[in-house]
C-alpha cells in the first residue's frame, strides 16, 4: 500500500513558478499512471495533468497546457508538476493520486484514481 505526500506549494506572484512534488512512502507507484488534481466548481476535483507509468504518455487540462509540465523520476519514486507562468486562477490545493488500474492510459476522471495525498496549497497573487 502506497502513501502519497505532496510538497512544494506556496505563495507566488502571477507569472512566477513553482514545482510540486509527490513522493511515495511504502510501496512504489512506478507501474501506475499518476495524476494531479485540484478542486473545481461542480465537482470535488478536476484533472490538471497525468503521466503514464513509463513517463512517455502525458496529458494536460486545456487550462494549463503549455504552462505546466508533469514528469516522474522512477529512481526516486517521485512525480513532479512544474508550474510556470502561474495565474491567480491557478490558486488551489493540489492533490496527487495513483491509478492502480492503468499503466499506459491516463484518465481525467477523479473516480478512476485509487489513492490520494493530503494536498499542497498553491496561492498565486496578482
């Protein structure tokens, strides 16, 4: 059983950058698709970015494409979200999650993910 811990959130001015980290304790998630989510109106969490087990497949929400980059480091059992050109509307608690049923595909649906971290707060001020 994997435990997920997000870190790297903070306060940044619009246009700035942050790098979020999702680290695992316990079992590895290297064979699984991973995703980043944040709260949104009308649903508990909306999809932000996802990465396949190999790291070769990546998917982004339209609102962050071109600004955010998801990556993973298998040796460290860690997933990153590099956030550039941040906007105030990016302000949210960001959660990482593991999809135990997928290794190649990347689902955008929060219900498809099986275990979640506690979240890290990102605040972007203008």
